[in-house]
C-alpha cells in the first residue's frame, strides 16, 4: 500500500527585501539591460525609483541572485514574497485585480497556466519572447520560460539492473512494480509530470496510472526524500527531477552515491521537461519595470549565470549552454507539450479521486 510520508505544505513567507549586493550574477556586466514595456518597445523609459513586488515560487537563491543583478543594473528595487507554485498561483487568483504583485516566477508551468486561465497576465514583450526558443514558452505569449528541469527515474543499481528498468513511465502501473517505485505526489513537481501525462495520454490512462500508484507505489515528502530512499535501498526506483541528483553529486554525494538516473526519452511522458515560468500581472502599476525584470531574467547574462550556478537547472535562453555536467536538453527527446495546456486543477481532481492527495 501507499506509504504516507507527506509533511506539512509550505506556506507563504513574509515579504523579504532583497539586497542590492549581487553574488551569483556578478559577472553579468555593467550598464542597463534592454528594458521591455508592456505595450511599448524595449527602449521604453524606466522609473528607477519604483520597488517591484515579485511573487516567487522558483528557488529562492536563484531568484534573489537574478533580482540582485537586475537592481544593480537598473537601480530598480525588488521585494520577494516566497512560496510554492500552486499556493502562490491560487493566491494570485484570489487577489485578482487587487493583487500587489508585479511579476510571478514559478518552478513548474501548471501554476502559470492557472494564473493565465484566470486572465491575470498581460502579454510578454516580444523582445523578451525572442530571447527564448519557442518550445520553452506557451503558444499564447502570456508568459515565458525562465529555466527547465527534466523528469528522470532514479534507481539503485544494487536493487535493479539497467536492463530491467521500465521502458516507459506508463509501465510502472504493471502490478510487477508493486513496492518497487515511488514519487512525491503532493509536490508541485510531480503534479506537473502528471499534467503532462494527462495532456499526452488522456484522462482515462492517467486515472488508471494514478490508481496503480496509490495501490503499488511509495509516497515521499519530496524529491530529496525519494532520492534518499533509493540511495539507502529502501526504495528501488523513484520519479524525480534531474537536478536533485546533480546537486548532491556536486557536494558530498551522501544521498546519491548509490543512485543512477534513467532518462526515458522517446517522447515518453516520463521524459517530460517542465518549464519554469515568468509572467507580468495585469495588476502591476509598474508595467514597464515589470516587463524589464522578466526581460533581464531571460537575457543571455542571466541565463548564463544560471548555468554557472549550483541549482543545476537547465538554461532556456537562446544560444546559452546549460551546465556542462547535465545531459543536453537537445538529447532528452522530451515529449512536445504546449505549457499553456497543462491543467493543474484537473490533475488535483484526478489525484484526489485516486486518494493520493
């Protein structure tokens, strides 16, 4: 049966003032970035005296580094309200036109779709969209990709051979995998993967797969806990995102020394690449400055700094190579999914029906 190790969900933290001192992005260079207005050219004048409000569900260290560099280049200060993907997305929907937010950043795209479908974003400036390949932005142009992460199957080679690994993530619903795989079903990461499965395979197939996970899988509090269990041999395999393994490998390897990664490829739902997004809220009273922040985050400077950092997320900027340790995005053979079509509400309904959340 499903092992319940799910902890208390994160809540929104108080508003934090972001310092001007920059660390990770110190090498980004001098001079102002190409600002982007909500409905004007990238050369639109900016008010350097405003303070933007950023609702952030991206890694806090990554977001702080980005906004520190943006402040250093423009003089525009940024405050961060930190939280998780769907918590902040639902808060934005509840706040509606009265939201104090100027910009929203996420780890996974279903939260962006939730806000977009509520009609709360303005279109992203074309100059910003031009900085990111089309596959890393929704077809609607209402938000833009800022980073990416790949779905992988973490496995313990002492518990299972590479030859015996499933060929598709869908194979895990076979009863022979009972107690041999796990995931973190209450996390936004896993729910994004299920969103892709829903879009690619349909509701019936996704519901059947979730029912099998409930009956046969292990549940963990998060990707880190799942990887630790695989490393310890208490789990054979687990569905996670790639960067948890790479981050631990770059440090002590204490939680990943007995773990290898399988990339499904072949356009499989298990090869889904989740896009972190950035969008500008209609509620923003500083549209040009908010557009300029998103423009900077997708710029070559900021995307190069992401690649040089320690989050091990994929950079999505044009002509920007990701961290050399990562398997290249071009080799993942991920399924083609329009991020704007990922349906977080439907996924939550299906997972609730399955008894997973």
